């Protein structure tokens, strides 16, 4: 899970806040804000539902709040080859 990633990359992480974490059986809700040493931020939302479906978004932005890159599996951009993962 993402908590393992925080440990693995602790050398580039200035700090982080876990805004939501809840587990029910095999499902979970995880929301976090990760501040990196280079003054950028990673905003994480990752949900695994009881039926096994998953919804996620990872939004990386610079210090001014401008998007650097975003990954999610929202049901848009159906024309991309890696749909729904983009």
C-alpha cells in the first residue's frame, strides 16, 4: 500500500499528512498530501471498494499549485490506449 511507498522514499519526502485512512475488510480509503524536498506536492486519493473496484488519482504540483502531472483512472479520455489508466 501507499504507506510502504512513503517509507521507501523517505529521503525525498519533507513531510506528509494522512488526511483520511479507513479500512473495512479488504477495502480502504486513503487520502494524503506529500510534501517533497524540492517544494513540490503530491496529492493522493486511493480507494479500493468491497466489490474489488479501485478509484485513484495522484496529482503532483509545483510550489505555486501548477500541475506537473496527474495520474487517475476516472472514466474520461476513453480514446487513449491505456484507458482507463492515464
